[in-house]
C-alpha cells in the first residue's frame, strides 16, 4: 500500500472512532428515561451498557488498525499490518 493512502486510511480510522463515539452519545441521549413515558431507568442502563460494550469494541478495533496503518505510512517494517 502506498504511504499516502495508508496515512489517509489511518486517519480515516481515527475519524471513524469520533463518529462512533458521537453515534453512541446520540443513541444514549435518545434512550434516556423521560417523564412522559417510554423506557425506565433499569432498561436504559442495560441498553447503555450493552451498546457501550459494542461501541467500545468497534472503537478499539479502529484504533488498532489506525495505528498499524500510520506505522505503515511512516515506512516501518510491518510484517502483518492488519
């Protein structure tokens, strides 16, 4: 992979982390309990924990891939970049 493309892909992976974090914050905002009805506190907390684990795993994977791509862009000898 050319270094320029590897750098752009690595930065894109870190940008995806920010997008995933914003998406989680939006979903958590929507799934909060309201006084007019809807989800209760217990179910909201369960949903936040479940979605938090999923989003954390996706963000960690994007960080790992982004680091490897940026190493590859700097010219490091990466045997298995992904």
